C-alpha cells in the first residue's frame, strides 16, 4: 500500500516519521510545498502515485478542495486538536517561562478552553484566531505581529509552518502546533480502511452480456458471418481496452468479464456505444446488459436482468445494473436511473397480500400517477408490464380477489375473442 503526504514540509516529515514507526509495512512518500496555497502544485503527482493521501492539516485539504482538482483517491487530514495544544503546553512548562499572555491560531476556542480547564492552566490574556479557509497565511502572520505590537504579547502558537518560520526568523518566542502520534495513528487507520474499501470496490466483478437479434426473416448466411466477423473484431478492441476476457456463449450471444476498476465509467462504455451505433451496417441489432457483483455469478445475474430490460426496447440498447440501481438506456436522451428494490411500505404490503411482484405494483402506481386514470384492461396491464395477456389476466384477478381492484365494465365486443374486462384499481 502506498500513501502520499501532501502539505508543508515540516509537518510532512513529522507525520512520515510517526507513520514509519506505527505502520512500517506502508510505503510513504512526501509531496511538500513551503506554503499551503502552493500545495496544489504537487497534488496531481501525489494522487497518481499513491493509493491514498494524508494532508498535513485542514488548511492543505481545504486549499485542494477549493480548486478544480478532482479528488478520486481516499484521503484524510491531520487535525490540530487538544492533543496538539497539550504538547505545546508541556513545552511551555518545560521552558520555565510560562507566559501570562498567548497569541494562538488554527484551534477553536472551545477545544483550547477544554484543555486549559482539564489541566488547570490559565492565562491573563488569550488572543485566538481559529482556522478559516477565507483567511490566508499572511493574515495569520499579521494577526500575531499585531498582537505583539498592540497587546504586548510575547508568546505565539501557530499551526502554520510558513508562519512559524517567519516568526522564528524575526526572533519571536514561537511554538508550533504539531501533528501528534495520537492523531496520525487515528487518521491513518481511517485512511487504510478507506483504501481497502475502495480496492475491494474496484476489484468487484463486472459481466457484460451482449445479444444479437437478426433483422427480418431472411438471411444470407455468408453475409451474416462476414458481418459478425467485423463486429467481433471491434468487440475485441473494446475488450482489450477494459482489460477483460471475451466468451462466445451461443450462436448470437457474447459475455465479457472484467473488473470495476478496469471498466472506467462512461469513457470505456462510450466505446461500446460507438459499436452499437454502427448497427445500420449490420443485419442484426445489438442489445447489452452490464452487471456488477462480488462474484461472477452475481455479476452475471445482474447483467442478465439489465439485458432483459434492454431487450424490451425497439432499438439497440444498453442497461447497467449496479446493486439496486438500474441505469439506461445508456447514452440515450431518455436515460434514467431507478431503484429496482422496492422500499415503499404500501407497495410491499400490497405485494405480500396479492403475491404479485412488488415491481409490477410499483409500475402500475407510477402509470396511475402519470395518466391520472385508474381504469385498466388486460391489454393495458400487458403493455405496461411487458407481460403476456395470460400473465396480465392473472395479475388482474389477484387484485380483484384481494379487493385492490373492482370490475367496472367490459370493452365493446368486436366479434373476435372474448370481451376484455375493464377494472378500476384501488391503490
């Protein structure tokens, strides 16, 4: 595991020393700048070369977050809290010149007062300027200098390396709020957990199932084989891009195995969409589903559910199922994201009583809300839920039997088949 420390040099060196003692198995690198406002200069390379990032303080972290830089790796910052204050108080006590007045920055007033009360320490005068991302290092420096001139304060405590350095050069009696072993251990353990979680997430299995549907009834076998050969060459390039493996699992079906980390979002998926858009060159339509899972089996099950959704479309489509979320058709103007796990108590209750799939209940309620019409026929149910009329009739009968629908009439008889029931839903 590699962790980069981004921030001011004196804090970075101190943090690295502590981390080396506590976590000797971790490879640690420093990416330091003299001032917080310059931390962004070494941030990109820090993020590229490491699994996670430790910022030397909240100021460094905020300076990065306030830029256009994208934080994609796990990160933590080392706060200056009560333990840092305690360390300075101990240094003051050892100096045998315990001051009556102090000028201190970064820490908040509550944390300072708690530590002073806990160790029965008091000062006649305290000037404090807590951390704020809107205050520059130069302003913190001026704060301390002003306190020396106007308030005759002679002891200064700062959390900024650049402020400490300048005050020290001007012979101020200045002390540094350093990161402590306690906070370094605590935040490094949090970061390790985040890194491991991300690694597991990125290594989860991705399965993509691709189905080719022939256009029309008549096919010239040689022409079809030739076109499929071209399609497979393009598909192989896409598979290499996502570092996957390709299986031909049937006459017109393919399966791709990869990992979440290799299938890098829309950038890689767009390459497959470009292949799909070339369907006019082929005598077949391309449909696909992508699924994520902790195992190949679970990923394939998710991919097949996504493919089933794609096959309901009249044109080439791609859907993605990740956990309880389904997205699609990917790249389409009407792309939507929806939760396929029903959590609505009302829907779950109706489904339990009627023994109807809760997704079917949810879809019917959605249609009612969109149309404002509660009257439906067997044909309507069949169209809404993409079911056969026989299955739709069974659903209507279950709703009637459990008092969630009432018969309100029949469609006009056309002389073909039986007149269809029209029922009013009671959702």
